[in-house]
């Protein structure tokens, strides 16, 4: 499906939307941080978040899977320069009893977004830093509340919103949309303009935000 093209970013209409399918605990979504950040600077482009629930149920990763994740993390670091701290690599990731579970982190993003739409992206970034750099257990609501405070949110309001957001419904809707467009994996980017959609093939552009911005603009 093609989207009409233009070279003029200032001509974007309000119906130009970049759909970002992600998961806070997805390493490659952490790798795409610079891509999504530069996309936020494109004038007139709206970004809609769709969290797909990479790890829908609480799990402990077996040793083989933890080794696989460590290899992927190394590749992400080499491609993008994203940091993976010792507290994560030698603590959280290395510990066989660490729990991995996406819905609590997604609920935190939805709660932040419900409080103020522009807080969703800082919440994602702060969760990722807490997880991948500081090695914190971001499946814990108390840790997530501390993260919320650190990005300037009111703790009491955050906890109220966190308890009320429709996490399961959000994940189901995101997955239905991915299925409808034949999308697989996280992150995935889908551009919508005037009711027409185009998948953005971002995979060669990790660590190259300017090139990603040019890719997005080429579809407009």
C-alpha cells in the first residue's frame, strides 16, 4: 500500500500518523529510541503508541534464553551505542529468578499518557533506562511509581491511573491491528496518511536517526 509522497514536511496534514508498535521490555525497541525521538521532531506528524505485550505472562528466563538475550543486547550496543549496565547484565539478566512481564510496564506508559499525552515517551525511555542500565525490576509497581516521580508525575495520581488503565484491551487492540496489516515483531512502524498505510522498513537504520527521518519523510 503506497502513500502519496511530498518533499515538504511542513505540508503534513493532521491525519498523518506514525503508528509505533513496541514493548517496553523489547531490546530492539530500546535500540530504536533515537529513531522514535527524531520522528517526534517531524512537524505535523502524530505518533500513536501500540504496545503489543511481548511477554504477556510472568516468566523466568531459562539460561539458554538469557544467553540469547545477552548476545542480542551486545549487537544492539554495537549498532546504536545504547548502554547496558552491569546491574542489568550481571544482576537482573544473570539472575535466574528475575521476573519478565510486559503488562505492568505497559500499564505505566498508559497511565503516564492518561495524565499527559507527552509523558508517554519519557516514561518508555525511563523504564528502559531503569531496566537496561540500572537493572531495576520494572515489573514492580513501586519501582514504576518511582520512575513516574522521576519524570515529574504525581505519585498518587499515577498509582490511581495505573490501577485503572485497560491494559489487556490495549494489547488486544494492538495485536489485532498488527494482524490486520500483516505486521510481525517489535518494533514495527506503520505510516498512515488520509486512510492509506505503508510499512516502514527501519531495520537497516538502527543508530541512524537522520536516515530514519528521511525515510519517514520520503513517504509524505
